[in-house]
C-alpha cells in the first residue's frame, strides 16, 4: 500500500523527486521545504513503498534516510541503483552512520549525502546541483548518440558527395564542441562536489579547518613548478582536498594533540589514517590515483616513513609534494610541535629535514611557489644564563658533534642524552649540553609553568 504522503503532481513540472523516510515529521518538513520548488515531489514512508513508486513512476532523484526499519537507506539505494541506475541518489545521514554511509557510497553509488538535521538552503542547493548534473549527463549522452549517428552517415557517403560531406563535417564539429562543453561542466561539478565533501570532513571536531584547501591549492602550485602534467595535477588536487578523510575514524583526543605530544604507541594509529583514507576511496575510479597519493603522504625521502618504507623516487611525486605542503602549514599553526611558528621558522624546519623527510627538489619548488624570503634570522644566544652551570659540549669536547640530529618529545628525554637544542615558544633555552637531572628538571618546570611542550633535538649515537 502506498503512503498517504503522496503529493499532487503538477503536469507542468518536468523533474520528479522521491523522498523516503520512516518518520512522518521528516516527510512533512520535506513537503513544506519543497512545496514551492519547481519539482514533482513524491513521498514514501519506507524503502518498500519507495520501490513500489519507482515501479510505476519515472523518478529523476531519490533522497533517502539512512536509518529505517526492515530496509535501511544503503540497502534501498543499492536496489535503486540496480534497477534504475539513471536515477540520482542522495542519502540523509548523521555522523553516527559513517560506516553505513561508506557502504552506500560503494554499493549504492550515491551522488552525495546530507547530514541530519539539514540546512534548508544547502539541501535545496544539493538537489538543484544533482538535477543539473543529471541533465548534463543526459545531454552528453544525447550528443554522443548524435555523433555516433553522424559517423555512420559519413561512412555511407562517397567521394562524389563532397558538398554533403562538408555540411556533415561542420555539424559534427559543432556537436563535438557542445559535447566538450558538457563534459567540462560535468568535470567542474565533480570538483565542486569533492570540495564540498572536503569541507564536510573538516566539520569533524579536531580536524583542522582550511588545511585541505591550503594543501590542495599550494600542492598544485608546486606541481606546476615541477612541470607535472595536467592529469597528475588533477590527482594531486583531489588528494590534497581529501588528505584528511582518514582522520574521520580517529578519536577526538588523538586529533586534538600536537603530533610530537602523541604517545609513541598511538603515533602509528594516527599515521594509519593515510591507509584508512585510501580504503575509504577504494572503488571510486576517478579517485584511484589520488587515493594512492593519500596512502603514501607519510613516506620519508630516506625510506624511514609509513606505511611501506618507500624511498626517494619510489615515493609518488604527488605524495612528496603533499608531505611538504602539509607539514609546512602544520608547523605554522602548531599541529606538529604544539607551538605556532613564523613562516621562516617553518621553512627552516623543512630545510633541516631535506633528504631525510623531504625531497630537496620539492622543497625548492615549494619555496619558489609561495615566494618566501628564507634569509637567515639573526642567531640567538647559545645557552640561557639560568643554565650557565650545565655541562656544555664544544667541538673539542665532543666526538659526536657530527652525529645525526633527531627530534624527540619531552617524555623521551633521559639523563646522558646529548642535547643539540631545546626550544620553548621558538626561543632557544639550551644548546650543546649533556642532559642531567638539573637540565631535565628545568625543562619540566618550564613545561609546567608555561603549559607548553618544548621542542627537543638530540644527537643520536651512531
């Protein structure tokens, strides 16, 4: 039996929408919202009723709730895709249904989804864009059919019909131009959808808002400096916009902590969001290359990175670019060390790790692309006066002054370690000394008094 929520259908409205939700109040709200919109609006209180309507009515777009008894939104939209693949599918869902939303994307091939409770204007815009994209797709298919038919006609022409051939050729060119315009419009709609999805990801508490847009835009600038081809630049753009998608599965506490403050056991869980990001995009053909770039964003140039230990040119170029841009903005806002940095100090952090963490060519291209003056800042005192009794190391006293320098957290600091430097708020407090009880005590006191964690670099024994 069909739901009593069916609306009157106006013959002068050419687009038909079907709303499916088991809550009567939601259907009434949707009825009011789309009452004055130029669409035929149909309503069903379950997936079964929705399928029955589709059996008898041509529907352009279906909007279904996720949580429904007997048949949930993902199952319903999968059935719609199987029987009526040309019908556009949109899911109404909440953050609690994240895994179910992924299933709907993979199985139901949904066009997009909208969070409940929705914003009226955003939902109207989403429906309008979906309908426009469907019309563009239909127009593209129509034009493709015209091209096919005209090609068949051209095969039947003989050399004596030069004038007719010329006429048909001009018609073909015009059709191809229209087809290209339709394709460009469809591509722009696709990019807009990815940008919108990127903003939805950043609505998750703990995920930095604006990071993805910055990473995407500047990664494309770096790619341009390195003469990357158009197709790869597009993959880098998509990867930059979706680089944080895997963080959706991380707990709030882990997202709020600066990277250097995350306990060692939790670091691998945090870095694994890159692999999660690749898995979430699995099956989306147009994002296949981008998903690979997201997976390898934490690889290091020297091969010590995550997850596969790739080194140098074996790391995809897009991943090497995203790594540099991502860490630069993270240094700026304190996401890595917990302390905000100036652009020069952030660039210095990148340069210090060239050939270990980062590709030197990418760093040079990034500096050129964002036009930062990297003239050295005036040197600060080597040691704070309050630490004048610390046991200092000079080149004549230390045989390990050329040992590699690594950055550790304050929790990893132990007596006997060779300190290269300790910073608080980008100000140096000690350099070139052995960590003893007094030094560690002062560091802990400063950390407790300021409420901030220090940046600690040690010389690692070979």
